[in-house]
């Protein structure tokens, strides 16, 4: 878990703390920490108290956005750092259209995964 720079922080429209996610998903904070540890979510330290935050776009109601975990695995396998993953997921892609994070939220994960796989080539 890394601390992100202002440029990356500005790309993400909204953030959630781990306790916020736990409340939204109706689970213990330790379960959210486990999701981060397992790579199903990514978290960074930000803000005055350097608390762990997850982009709000990664949570859909009471669950992790469909397709996020697989996409994160592909990006990790491509050698991306957590900061680089966030930058890639929140940078507009005119061929999608929108950002990969938006596409995942709209259940267009297949297209996002194709693009992530192409990065390895």
C-alpha cells in the first residue's frame, strides 16, 4: 500500500476509507483489509492522517465491482504498481469510451480486460 501523488489523487473522483467500505458491504473492517491483502481491491494512503483509501468506483453497493479483481491481477502480472494501476484505471480511454474504471462499473469488463492483456504484449 503506497501513498499516491497529487496527479493520481486528482484522477479519482471519490474515495472511501476501509471502515466506510465495511459499513457499506455490511462486513467487518478486517474483511475489507483481507480483500486488499488478497488483491481483490487496491488501497493507498492519502489525506492528513494517511489512512487507507480505495477508489469509490471499485465498490458497487455491497460488493466489489464485477471484473475488478481479474483486471487487477492482469495489471499486477504486467508489472504495474498500485499507483500505476489507479492511473491506468482512471485515465480516459477514447476507445472505450470513458475510463476503464467506468467501463467496469457499467459491466463492460471484457473490454477492459482485453486492453489490460494488450499491455503485456
